[in-house]
C-alpha cells in the first residue's frame, strides 16, 4: 500500500504533531476512510500515539503514517497535499480509487465498493 504526503503536507502535520503535549517519536498520523460525507466515504486524519497491531505503517519524510486494514484498499495510491490560498486552506486528497468526489474534496465515492470500506472489484 502506498500513501504519499507532499513535502508541504508532511511539514504541516509533523509541525502540528511535535507541538502537541507529551510528544514521543512513536507518534504519527492516522489516515482512515469512514462512511459519510455527500459521496459515501469521507477522509479522516487524526494524531495517534502509536500504531495498532493490525495497522499498515509507512514513513513519509520524518512522519509515520498509520492506516487500518479496512481503509487501506481505498487509500492505496492516495496523495495528500496541503493547500493554503486566499479561497481555501487545508488538506487536499488526490485518490486514484475515487470514481467521484464532492465539491469540497473531503468525501468521495469508489466504484462499487460497499459501505464497509472493502476493496473495489
């Protein structure tokens, strides 16, 4: 499974994580997909102190990225960027598994995938 954080996204997340109380080097970011949003799935990013035993763990620059096995098929190949402009700021996801996205870019649809985040056929 491949998850890519652009240099700007990795820097923003790493800076945020290192500024949180009780920082430890095991701390990373958890990327997940959950049911919801206007297209069926929505992205979720949270700070996590450590990976869960079943997580896939990748490294992006100096940042650890944890992905649960249910979200992994829907996040494989995703690129996470950080946009900061006059009209918008925040994380932007480019997901090769998405067959449709909403206008805000925070939710997506993925072909015939079911609501439990199972791999698409």
